[in-house]
C-alpha cells in the first residue's frame, strides 16, 4: 500500500525511521520504509543508519556515487514496490504519532499529490541560525488555507505523498545542475500536467536549520539554479514572484540599476542577513539583485 521514501545525506535518520515504523505498524497497513543514502562520507551517521536494516520492513543503503537531489528521489521511486509513495526529507520529524494515520484516508485511487506541510520549532534558535528560521516560519510554514491560494508553488518536497502512476508521468528533472530549485521545477511540471494537488494539515517539523551564512550561500546557488531554468525555458518566469519581478524590471529597463545597487550594497545587506534581526525584504532584494547581476554577466 505505502512506500515511505527518505533521501539521506550525512544525516542520522534512524530516529525518524523508528518513529515511522511504529506508526505504520499501529495502523496495520502494508508498507515499506526505504532510506537511500546519496554517497555520504560521514562514517558516524552511516554506522547509525545501518541499524535501520535490523528493523522490520525497513532498509538502508549507501550509494557509491552521488546522484544529487533529483536523482536520489527518482531512484527511490523506482525501488518502491507499492502504489503510494510518501517522501520525507531526512531532517524532518513527525509532529505527533498521527502522520501516517492522517495520510491514509487520502490514499485512494485518484491520481494526485498530497502535501502535509511543515512547521518549525517555536523556540527561536541562536543568532547564527536566525535567517533560515525566520524565512521558514514566514514563507514555508503555511496554513492549508494559505497554501491553497497557490497550491503548486506552496508544495515543498520534504513531506508529500504521490500516487506512483503520477510519478511515472512527472519525475524530478535530472538534467538540471544540482543547484536546488529542483522542487520548484517539479511543482511547475505537476501544474503543467494538471495533476490534482491536495493540501492537508499534517505537518512535520523541519529540524535541519542551516546557519545564516550557509543559508546565504545556498540562496545564491538557488538563484544560479533559477537562472538555468529560465535560460533553458524549463520554467515560466511568471510562475515565481522573484523571476516575475525580474521580468518586470527588465521590461522597464531597471535591471542595470538594480545590479549596480546590489554590488554597492551587498556587504550591507549581508550584515543584516547574518545578524540578529534578518529582514526578509532585504533577503528578497539580495536574491533579486544577485539574479540581475548573473543575468548581466551572462553566467
């Protein structure tokens, strides 16, 4: 009935798998839990994760070659034997013991995707992790009502169920650089195929907070990934607010001005984003400015 699929990279997922196993057993369903490691190098987490193979209906394997975020998810789906796939990121954890039971009533014959949502722990983290926490709480931890206002774009790939027949039609694109935004492209392709997107209140905690410095580096990587998708016409610029804003600025000849502003004020914006009160307005401006700079350079 249900294949629970967890892509892993340098992370101890044994507690997550153990939690999910207990939930699946309590629901008395046919299931499997597959944790596939994308060529991790951390011997400590690998050793801890190998204990998964001692659990019923659970498996863990380390790949010899890194496939990237798209490739590892596609391989997990290929290995799954049941008709419903539940993808969970390694750094998530069910909020309570009802994650599986709340998904089950929605796992029917309809070809669709079901997104449960995420939340972040209420306690504010240390200063060095604030940017990711502030962004996640404001832009990702959304209610079902807010998600439904933009059902495809608000779907994140760290907690969703998908009918296997749907995944055969829409997979993660493995031809793009491993620079993030594979989830955005996946949701966009779902929208193009008019796949039903169902949103429910069934969140998991997102535990793996990057430091603000790493978050900023990943944000720049994401913008490089976005530029690739736009340049290769894999994504409609109007699908996302960031790229849509860029197009509008270009229409009025303002991208050059913004590029100059970004270069002149980059260090000041970084100081805010790495500080104790990061502004999402500054974060948006930073990413938009970085996109204009990349487009101007043609890189």
